C-alpha cells in the first residue's frame, strides 16, 4: 500500500471512529444522568437524594493544591 491509502485509512479510523465514539459517550451521559439532574434541580421541592448530595458537597473539604 502506498502512503496515501494507509494515511486515509488511518485518518478514517482515528478521526471518524474516535470522534464518533466520543460523541456517542457524551450523548449517553447527557441522556442518562445530566438531563435527570437538571430536571431534579428544577423541581419546586427538591428530592431527598438531591438534598443529601448538596449537604455532602457543602461539608466536603476542598482539595489541597
């Protein structure tokens, strides 16, 4: 194979599949967790789990550095 063919295959496998897989992962995270978290945060009365996590975040120590 010459350089053009092998570089085209490498570009396709690296860029198209790499970016496509990264976008698929980010979209699944958005569908699963992020959208549900935003929906729970906008409720008139927060859920007990949200209140518990907010309390845990407020008592957590900041990282040193």
